[in-house]
C-alpha cells in the first residue's frame, strides 16, 4: 500500500499562488493576513488534507481529536464591506490559536436553516466542537441542540431553550446609553431596530424602555422604527416626519443609516439632533460625525466562549447557561446636541 505524502505548507502556498510565509503566518494566527485570505488558506489546507494536529503543541487532551473548532453563522450576517461578525470571528479565531486550536467557518444558508440541515463540518466529522455565531431561528436552535452537543451560542440566547451561550450585556448597556441622553435633557427619544429580528435587539429595546419608564417618558412599542426586513437584511429606516431630539439605534450600522437619512433631509448631526449606536464597530466607508456608542468587548467574548467550549468538550467543569459580558459607553461627537443648554 502506497503511503500518502504529507501535505506541506508549500503545497498550500502553491495551490493558492501565495508565499509559504503567508500560509505559515495564517495557520499560526499571526497578524498581517486578511480575514478572507486566512479563511481561504484554512479551507485549502482542509481540502488538501493538511494535518492540523501536528501543530497542537499544547493540547494533549484525547477529547480534542482534530484541534479544529467550527464557527457556524447565518450567511446574511456577513458583509464583504465590513461586518461586526467578521470582527468577532477574527477575535475568536485568534483566541483559539492561543489554545493551539484552529477555527474554520461555515456560513449557514437560508435554505439549510429552513430545512434543518446540520452544517457540513459536523457531518464530515472535521471538528471537535461548534460555536454558533449570531441569531438563528428558534426552530433551528432547538434542532441543532437536539442533534449536536459540543457547542456554544455566541451573541445569541434563547429564553425557550436551555443552552449554553455567551452574549454582551445588551439590556444594561442600552439602559445606560438611554439614561445618558435623558440626563442631557432629551425627553423625546425613538428606538431604531427591528424588534423581532434578533434577541440582542429585543434586549436593547428593553434597556431603552426601562430608562424611559423610570423617567415617566412616553414609550410605545408601535413607535419602534424597523431597520431590517423579514430576512434580517438591513434596510434604510423610515424616519418620522416629526423628528425626536434623539435616536437610539440598536447598532452602529443602523446609526449610520439614520444619519445618512437625516442628512438627505437637511438635518445635521449632532447640531440638530443626537444619534447613538451600539457595538463600537462601523463600516470604513462611513464619513460623518464620530459615533457615540457602546463598545462591545470582543476580546472578552472570544476568551469566554473559547474557554467554555474547550472545557465542555474535554469534560471539565464550566459555567453553564448564559454568560453575559460587559462593555462600556464611548462618548464621541454624534450625541453633542444638548437639549438642556439649547
């Protein structure tokens, strides 16, 4: 029987027409390699049959058979122009490499989610565990948890399902941001975000509502301004004719769309109206006032989900249920309109 030759870094480099140094840096988790190229290198390495295990210097646990962790996320969460989830994926990938593990990503298509199809990386038995990143449907979440055990939800939790998850503190951080605007004198505020789109948006709206109700300010669920369609794809928010003094947006992408919509109407931010975001992440093409926002702690989320999943896979004690990661408010230009002093 002929022995199969081992796949070398040079084999991957030759197939992708890049340098061996670039391949080595990508597989070692070093900086200087873009997210898309890094993913192409990992995909190519897997296709060629590269032995990831030979790089597992620190992981000797027999439960880690491959040293590869799959990251599964719905396709619509990835935007080539810049995405919150690309940033989160990169943080998780680097953290896994600190544990001598590697990340491979599979985007979950709308069709597979609807038809309840497990990710290929599971059926191909290529991974030791899975991080499900971003919102999936309740039906798919139940299906997934019933058919696969070594997983953690990241940036998504379900009140109808007892599953392990890691999320940012959406409720309290949005509460603090709304209180900040109210303390500046704003009494007419509107929340922008599709309430039924993700659990994160629901939690952020509830934080907004708590701050408003504490100050006896009017709040109606019908006043929520949607920012996504039924498939979760961003749309330009339809702004009301009678504008509030401040918009509280569920994310930075949404805030940018609101600012652009106001600009088209000749309304200035922050001179005429305040707009705040959430995530401390926005596309590089944005040109406007620097956003006051909530900074999500990407690094802490990555460290936590990695630690929890590896402990779960290897049978160690770990914090079950939902783990909430804090963040902090970042004050910049876009909330500069001060009602009290106007």
